[in-house]
C-alpha cells in the first residue's frame, strides 16, 4: 500500500512538473515573437516622439534580433554546463527588467540599449526553454508539446500587430513593454515554485569563451550585413562574416569542449539535415507576409488594417494545426510529417507565382491557408526531430540551433526580397508607374522561395529515421 501511495505521489509530482514546464515554456515562446511584431507597428509613434531618423528606427527593430541570434548558442551551452533552469530564470528576470526600462526610455539610444538586453535575455530563456521541455517530457509526448510550443510562437507573431496597434493608438507605445513585464514575472514565479531540478547534463565542463566571441562576431556581421542589403557595405560585412564563420568552424573542431559541437553536424545526419531543412523553410517563407502586405496595399488599395486581416489567415492556420502535427509525429515518423509539410509549403509558394493585378482575394486567402497548413505540418515535427537526435548534454546546443536557424532564415528571406527589389525597382518608391516591375519582382521572389522548398524536401526526407 505504501509503495502504491509513493508511486501515485511520484506520478502526481511528475504531472505537476510537466504542466508547469509546458505553461511557462509556452508563455515565454509567446513573449519574444509578440514584442518583436508589436513594436514594429509602434515604430512611427516612436519616431514621432524622439524625432528618430530611419537608421535609428531600423536599429530599434534589428537590435533585438541581433542580440538574440548572437546569444542563442552560447546561452544554450551555458545552460548545459551550469543548469538550464538557472539560465532560464536569469533570462526571465533580465527580460522583465529590460522591458520595464525600455518602456521608461527617454531617448532612442536608451531604447536601443534596452532592446539589446531584451534580445540577450530572450536568447537565455528561448535556448533553455525548449531544452527543459525535452528534458521533462518523455519521447512519446515530445511531438505534442513541441506543437503547442510552436503554436504559441505563431500566436505571438499574429497577435503582436493587432494588439500592438490598439495599445499604441489608445495608450501609447510604452504600454507594449509594460504589458510583457507581468508575463515575465508570472513565468519566473512558476519556474521558481514548480520546476524541480537543474538539468545540467554537461556539468563540470568548461565554457568556450573564444569560440563564443568568434561565433557572435560572425553572426553579427552576417545578420547586420543582410539587413542593410543592397548597400555595398553589406557585401563586405557578409564576406567578413562568412570568413569568421569558416574560422569559427575550424577553431571549434580543434577545441576539446567547444561552444558548438561541429561534429554534431558532421556525424549526426539527422541533426544536420533537420537543421538545414529548418533554415531553408524559414528562408523560403518569412518574407511572404512582407511581400503580400505591399501587394495588398499598393495593388489592391487596401488599408493596413484590412491587409492585416487578410494576412492573418496564415498564422491562424499555423497556430491551429501545429499541436496536431506535433501529436501526429509522436505516432508517425516525424520525417514523413515534416516532409509532407515542406511539400505543401512548396505548392503554396508555387501558386503565388501567378499573382497579378486581377488576382482575387479568395485566391490569396486560400493560398495563405495552404502555406500556413504546410508550415504547421513541418515546423513542430522537425523541431521534435532535432531535439530527439542528440544526447542530453547537447540539448542546450540543439535548442540554440533551432532558434539560430529560425533567425538566420528570417534574415535571409528578407535579404533575398530586398535584393530582388533593388535589381528591378531600385531606390524608387513603389508607384503606379512601376507596379508592373513590382509584380515581376514579387513573382521572382516566390519562384526562388518555391525552389528553396523543393531543395528543403530533399534534406527533410533524407535526414534518416529518429
């Protein structure tokens, strides 16, 4: 009888741990995308208050992404060594403080500084959050929880512009930063009270400081270079970034305990191909909303609000079907689910190649639904495959890799769009006089994206079995 009671208590404790982990991981996966997408809507109001120029505004948007990308892999590795819960909690605390101080900013420089802190903090709880989920939940439940996690990301991305627009218009842009602070405090409280354990599977190993600095310089050069394309300086930055990345790989292969185990990519085909598939998928799809937003407002004459209502079809499909896709991947091999999602995404992008002045709105919405469904079917099974392909001591690195692939893919997608626009339209405003060139640019972007997805099908299918 005593043994039975002890077993029941153990099961109850495990269930409470699982629920708490899923709740705070989901909440934090919502916070990052929400603050990114909501602040983008508030940029005109920030410009008006601070008399900021275009470069300063771009830094407000870009600084958080840069800081996140630079810190993801180092933060994951620190979590593996010193404890994922510890890094997770410090990240939440720093994010909450930085959010409040960003809302109290009295200058553009001050705001950008606290956006950098927000980005670094976001990397800390993002890199460790997925790793903690993987540590707490057994493999047979992993796909379902990854689906819920991914769904929260999409809800944050889609809710950001809508909620951000309302709050900015009626309360002011500072309210966006104050809004996420209570979420951070709530997550910190639950993590402290209910998360039992530290999950430091690489405890005692040393942290590779030199490798982390090299990695950060490479990522900074590549992402910032991509963000300022097609400026000639962007080319120099990207070349420098690629050289740094090459030197970083060479260096990491010779370090006993590297910040990124490059051998994972060389020796673990499942991990390498799944990561490349994620990079390709984000590179092919992230700019879709940007391109269609311009199309709907310039060619179809819609207001920003109406265009936003049309575009929300894609993230809604992602949010609804990601948990289902994750659950399916617990029963069916993730490779098959993810590959079918990549193929559906390729079909959606291919359909957008036929866009013109007379394309109907139902056609646009229907194609966005196809895209959203395809991305949902790909993303959570692919993430589950990545996290399930490595030893426990590398979970932080795997988690950081997921986030890094996402950010690099997003920046690559936007860079491709900017280069195509630069070639065919130049530095001119989009006006009725160049609408045909704009539409031609759009079709080329979607052609490149669909070709990328076809390439992604190869990496997704031939990754090997979990």
